[in-house]
């Protein structure tokens, strides 16, 4: 039973860490897109 609970806790921790990583990448991509859009507006 302890092994099953430990496995569950580790799985949840990895899942949450993965979500934070994906969220961070999404924010970075959004910032890059905004910079490209700003540059395009300046060059018009």
C-alpha cells in the first residue's frame, strides 16, 4: 500500500511540474509574438 501511495504522489508531482513547464513555454512564445508584432508595426 505504501508503494502505491508513493507512486501516486510522485506521479502527481511530475504532472504538476509538467504543467508549469508548458505554461512557462506558452508565456515565452506569447512574449516573442508580441515583440514581432511590435517590430512589424514600427516598420510599417
